[in-house]
């Protein structure tokens, strides 16, 4: 199979705009930057632009097929006592792709992948990609029926892959086909060579959707983010997103398949010839076997680093990482703290952590991506000042499926890039430090008013984590006058935590209470469940909470 090369260097401007338009963009850019000092203008571009890099494939399943061609007998994945080789994975996926094509599935379609962690999950995922369609993943065991119905309607899903014992959890509809993967009779070995590397989505290119991920919906109706093959290949097939994965490496699969970091685990591993270790009920057992661990900080905090002797690279994303957690893991492996919303494809910045670093940052832009810190008028912020994070480059996704209004609200033309691309508004706050690394300062939603003062909740949590014995902290607003900070472990000295806040932050940042817990509740996507924390304190100390 020939290697397919995708040039990820900036696309020729003539593809998108006339020369006149480009001159207008460049003129706007120059004017926008004039509010900065000459030194800051240079830093704005230097700090905010990731390195230009080429990736070898424009379709992620091409990279997986290449691994299958070269390493047919290598173990692609294991789940408990089950194993599947790269040859078997590719052959079964090819056979299933044939069935899907016969059902009318092809480029531009969306296919439901509603099941649980399993080896058939991988077969279904690869089969869908081979047809040129996009997969829409949901863990059907824990997703409410109403959410599943909304996902199927929004993504216009006609065919759904599942497992036989989970079939009844999918809402019935005579116009939709539900296909249990584990009931398929796989082809005999003498037929394998014929279809092993057959790809049906011949008209597919890097602009087509690879998968559609629906946001958790904690603030309203879930929205489906359209992530293209170009988006995925850009981050997974370049460094540091490839995480150094190579044949022989074991990569853990710990996360919910509906979470974008699960695509990092699965596609990132298979595209580089590693062995995916799919977790069972006890996810720590999977982590202990692996060379590469990808997790949210909340999930990683539950794993004993001293028992993970094989770990070479550990990376976290999805929520702020407590520095004590980074310090614990970096003793034995390379630890990478990273950042990026689903709308910008898994991660947009990353930084290997060093114990000698003055702070734990979220690092620098990943290849072919850009980061802008803008004020409320979308003007560049001086270096070192707090601003809202906007993201540009090859990671910016194709918007929300069937939601043009929200897409127009959050995705805007990138005024700093003349190639006609878009940038995404994260609603996160950050600032550049002197080393050109991005410091995360929480959500704009978490920048609250307390006693008339503006307060960053994540800043309070970060300072609290500097107290001796504090492993992790999260601060929440309970009404206009009061905050509450939750800390782990349960035996931490809460007075030391309060003293740390008082020593470094103004008086109005002091919480009304510090509540120590054995561990924090986490959502299905592996993040701290803030709603559950408020419900906990409301139940245990109802006199403290007046407004949840």
C-alpha cells in the first residue's frame, strides 16, 4: 500500500480568497496588532503559532490499514482474555464494511456506534471509517434513552452498530437498522486476502467527518461536534500528539468512548502499531500494564503511580491538572499536561512537565495550530495579561452538526490567518508567561463576582493545592457572598489549606468552608462532577448552601 501524504502546511490562499481579500486580512492583522508594543507583536505571533509540519496520511484509517499490512500477526488489542491481531481487525472491519455498504452507507453518512468497551467496538469503528462514513460513539449502558434519541435524530443516523445484549437499550424505529456486531459470522481465512485492505470510501478526503462527538450536555442540549479526518490526523500523526507510540507499546483504553480523548487512546494507538489494552471494571489493572496512559486528572488521581512500572509517557487533558499530581507521576515517566476542547480536536497545547518549572502550564501550540488571547472586543491582549483563549489552525473542527446558529456563535473567521480558516471561541481564560507557555486561568463562567469582587475559582483551587498534603482541590460558588472549596484526601489539614489561600490571595477569595473528601465524584467522561459536589454539601450541611 502506498503511503498517502497530506500537506498540512498552510493551504494556498487562492483556494479560499482572492488576492484582494488576503491583502484586506493582512491589513486588518497589522492594524489589530498595532495596539501592542513592538516586542509584544513579535511574541503574539511567536508564542501563538505551533510549528508547521506535514503528516503522512489524510485519512486516519489509512494509517491503521498500513499497520495491518505490515504487522498482521501483531496484537492490535486485548480485553481481558480476548485478543485480536491487526490482520484479524482489518479483515473483520473490511467484511463489516461490506455489509454497511450494502445497507447504503457511504461517504458523508453517520453511523451510530452505541455499545460498550470491547474488541467489537474497534471492528465497528474501523468498518465505519472504511465506508467513508463517520462514527457517532455512545456508551449505551450509561447514556439516557432521551439523549440517544436526540443524538440519532440530530446526526440523522440510519444504521447503528451495537452488541446483542445491548440492543434493547436503543430506541426502536422502523426506519433505522440496528446491527449487533457480535452476531456476525466472520469470513473464512481463504477469503481474507481479497477484502483485507479494501476501502469503500474512495471519494473521501481529509475534509470528511471522521467522527461526531456530542458534548456532555450539562448546560443544555448536547451538541454534536463534527471532527474531520484532517483534524484527527493533524494531532495524532504528529509530535507530541503521537506520544511516541510504536509497535510493542501498550496503550491503555480507560475513557468513555463518547469522549474525544478516547479517540486519542484508540486511533492514536492503532495508527502507530501499538497494542490497545481495553479496561475492564478495574481500570487500574489496565493502566499498570501500559507504556502510555491517557487520562483526565480525575481518573489519573485514582491510579497508584508506584504500581505503573511500565509507564513511559503519561498525558492528561480535559480539566485543570493539580500540580501535586504532576509531581507524583513525573518521578517515573514523561508527564505531559495538555489542553484543548473537542471543538479544536482533542488538544491544542501541550507541555512536558519538569519538576524544576516555576509553574504547571498547559504549554505551547501543537503543530499547525494557533492560540490567540483576545479581550472582550476580540483585540489582542498584551503579553502577560489575562485574555480569552481563541483557537485556530488545522485542529478547528467543522462546527456543530445541524446547529448553524451555535456554529456561527462559537466559530468565527480567523482575522490573523489569511487562508480563509476559522477560529474557535473556547470561553476559557489564559495568559502567556515569560517562557511563551500558556497558563490556564479557568472558564469565563468560573470568573465570578463575590462581595462585588471578580474572582477566578480555578486560581483559588490551584493555590489550595499548594498546601501540604492537599492532592486536589475544586472551588465552587454557592451564592453572591460565599465560596466553598473541596479538597482531597479526607485527612488533609483544612486549616493549612485555608492558610495557603489567605497568604496568597485577597480576603474575598477565602471560602466559607473547606470540605475534605476521600475522593471527588466524577462524571461519565472522567471529570470532576461539580453538580454532585454541591448536592453533597447541600445534603450534609444544608445551612451552608442557600443557592445551589
